[in-house]
C-alpha cells in the first residue's frame, strides 16, 4: 500500500469514528431505530462485488464521507447541514477537508460562512446523489421485504404440489396475512435444496424429507402413491395390487435427481425387482399421459383431477407413500413474514394435503 493509501486508510477510520459518534450523540429520544439500535435485519447473501473494497480503495475511503458531502452540497452551508444531519459542525468540516484532500480537488468555493460548489463539486455531486439514492432504495427494499405485514416470502415446492396443495395453503395463510407477498419457485427436489442453501429460497416443501447438517427439516404429511396403469391393462380391474405384480412391466418415471424417482426405485427394490424404465420425464402429469397412451406403468401421487384412459390402483405391499416435509437453512434468522409462514405450515402437520373426500389422497385422511 502506498503512503497516500496509508493516509487515506487512517483518515477513513477516524471519519467513521467521528461521524458515528456525532450521530449517536445527537439523535433525539424517540427517533426511529436504525440498524445499530435494534432495527437491524438478517444478513443477505453477498452481492457480486463491483468495486475494490480493500482498506486503501476509493470506495472504502470515500464512502463514510459521501453523505457529509451531499448534505453540505444541498444546503451550501456547513452549520445548516450539520444541524440537519445531527452531527457536530466540526466533524462535518473535517470530513469535507479530508475528502477534498484525498481527491486532490476543491469541491467548494468558500465565501465567509457560505459555500458554493465548484465545477468539480457539481460533477462529483451527480454521481454521489445517484450512489446514495441506490443505497436508500436497497435499504428500503430489504426492510420492506422483512415488514411483518407486507413483507415477502421466497417459497419453493415440488411440481406435484403446485396445482392445488400450494395454492390452497397460500390462500389459507393470506386470510390472516393479506398483504404478505410471495416469490414462488416450482422445481424438483435437488434443485430446490440448492436454491434453499444459496439463500434464494426461505422455505421449501419437498420430498423425500432431506437429512443434511446444513438444513432443518420437519415432516408434515405423507401421501399414498398409486400404481397407474392403462385402462385396458390386465390389472386395471383390480382395486389393489402388490407392487411385485408389476415386476415385468415397463415403467415411465421422472428423471434421475427427482425425489419421486428415488422413491420409485426404492419401492421397487423393496418389492424385489429393478424397474425397466422406457421413458423419463419432468412432470407427473406427462407420465400419466404416457401411461394412458399404453407406453408403460408408473408410481405417482394422486392427480388434481381424474385423468381419463388410466386406472389408479392402491399398492398393498410394500407401503407406497412419500413423505412431504418443510425445510429451511440451519441457523438462519427468519424475517417476520417468513417466521409467520413457517409457523403456519408447521401447524398444518398431518393436514397439509387436500381432503381425500374431494378426490385426493392423504394417508392421514
């Protein structure tokens, strides 16, 4: 680091102490709490860096003094700016002097107690106001997302829960929290857990229920899986079958990496065979269509609406179910809206899925 960088670094540290001390001393009783007064928010995932932030870099050195410069530039009067910003006038004057010294240019022309911006000061002010505006917008956005009444929840769920289960859950939750907003991500299990780990999601409904040291998961419900066969299949007239009776059948399944595929493979292994897979897909309803077309059989959760061309058979052995669980990051602090939605989902344990009386299958129903 150069001698000038060392000097800038030292002045940067002093400016932070001066401005922080001045602001703390002059905030009136009853003023809104800032981040250091109990109003702080959970840390967000780090943004992609766009500027150097080492101690001698321009952003690190200048950032504490930009608000001071903008405050004086707007009023062109140090005493008035110090009063508006609730910092001692001497602190503000030192910050401006150090800013000009670091930049090596005069930002203000001084005439007694008044100041006026120089051409360099006017140029600098345009960018400073833009930067401060972006900081303010970012702060307001993250605070709004954490607002207990109007905040945002990033929620992930499996494709097979998207047609009825998740809309019903959100509708029920919003009855008591009508202004909370949702960002919804519908994808398969492994991709969803990666988004959860990266911080893109706050909560997710997934299956199988994950077991990982960096995640917390709670089982909420379980759902029977049916053996779906073409309507003219030899087993179609049966109400229940042993899975081993399908050992010689061709299966259509979800792709590797999907939770339902892992469950299918495990159940077939428990029944004593390895499924002969003819087609792999990404959507359960696509697989139902392939079954209706006579291209194979499938283990699937109940459909949202009955599908013509297929028969859906109860599997008597082994016990063919999938567990649905709620997952979140271990040790992560929830914002108020996320905490409220998490409490709501956990309260639905055993009754997460639609009522089987309306054509759906919950093991607990």
